C-alpha cells in the first residue's frame, strides 16, 4: 500500500512533508496555483485565506493573507523561483512580508518552499520541502507547529479536491465491434482466465496479475489485484445485473483509493459480422474522463484479439 502521509528532516535546515492525494496531477496543480482554488483550502482548518497577488512566473510575487478563527491576520508572501507546470513549484516565503505584521520578529526568516507533484495515475504524490536559512530557523518553525499546520491544510486540500471532483462527474461511452458472437464477448467479462489476457496483465500493460476473483451472480463481487510500478492495485466491484449475453452492470472502484464507486453498464447486441458492445461508465470524475476513455478503449482492443 502507498504511504499517504509522511514527514522527514533530511538535513538540519529542511522539513519535508509528503501526501498522496486521490486526484490527478493536473487537478492538484490547479488547486495549488489557481487563486479561486487556493482560497478554498489554504491554511489550517477553520482559517480562511485571501489571495492578494499571484504572479506565476519566475520573479513574480505572491501574497496571501490567512485569517484565524479569532479574526487575527497572518500574511505570508514571497517571490516565485521556479515553475514547471503540473510538476514543480518553488517560491520564497516570508511571514509578514510587506504587510508590517506585528509578530514578524517572532517568526522564522526567509524560507524556500518547493512543491513537487508526482503522477501516480489516479493519484498524485505531493512532496513539500521547506528549506530554512539556518537550523535555528528550522527549530523555531517546528516549535510553531509547522508540520501540524501543513497537515491540517493538506487535509483541507483533500476535502476540496473531493468536493471539486464530486461536483463534476460525467459518463464515458465506448463502442466496439467484434468478429465473434455476443456469447463469446459476454463470457470474457466474467471468466478470470480471459480477463487476465485482455483487461489486466502483461499483454495489456506493464503489470503483474496477483489474483483475479469473480463471483458472477447478482450481488456477487469481483477483485482484480495487480502490481503496477511497484504498487498493488485492487480493482473491486459488485455485479448488479447479469443477463447473458445481452447486459452486464457492475460497480467499479479501487480498494483503499476510490472515494465513491462508479457504475459500468455493458450492452452487447448481435451484428452482421459478429457483435457490437456499448459500454457506459457513469459517475466518472470529469478530471479522469479522458484517462478512463483511453483505458477502456485499449482494453477492448485486446478483448477483440482474444474472442
């Protein structure tokens, strides 16, 4: 399983905080840099944030003001050092910069915050490195509760990403013709031996099948466990409708990763040259739609080769 949280101190001047987020890298980047998103999650829980300035280019200035539950204001700002869209974001950061905040003298001096986003498919690993000018500054920052503060803020980010994606869902539709009877195509969806040849495994992508289990009855479940890029991913669901060879409906999700299950409905009709399959994958987060379409299209190409 993937470690979803982490904090390390690789040097006497650095703090590194990691988090695996259930969202695509594109969406995490948007939430990290777009002021309309930033204002929805930045800062510890129960704080609010106003983006005063956001100039996303090297040398550009950024300024935020956090407001605490008691109404106190906590300005932070700095200069952008490096921007690699959807991958890397590095800025200087100083509390009270240009805001004449009365408690500036009590806070660490200029620091550098570098955020790196790693694409994990349907997830993103975020690594935040906070580099201080001295070990003493790092000590002060730790005593202020920087780790707890950032973890609280990242909790808010997770909530925002979930709400953003849940509010924007779509249905992915894929159609494929097969030079085989409908019965052959239908059975390939519920036979583990066939599933391991077209839906998962080395024939489809660089992965190892660990187990494929199906209980093909209404209310029965399935589990397709694979190891991909060093990670174990278990695709799970429950059969809702089974009408061989015409219709198959099931839920679809990833154990331990999916927030909500999605639904897949398959209709198979006889055709002049064999059969035609129409697939509808509903409740798909819009941010994932293109990947889901690409994935089903690729798998159905492999299915066509084995039936």
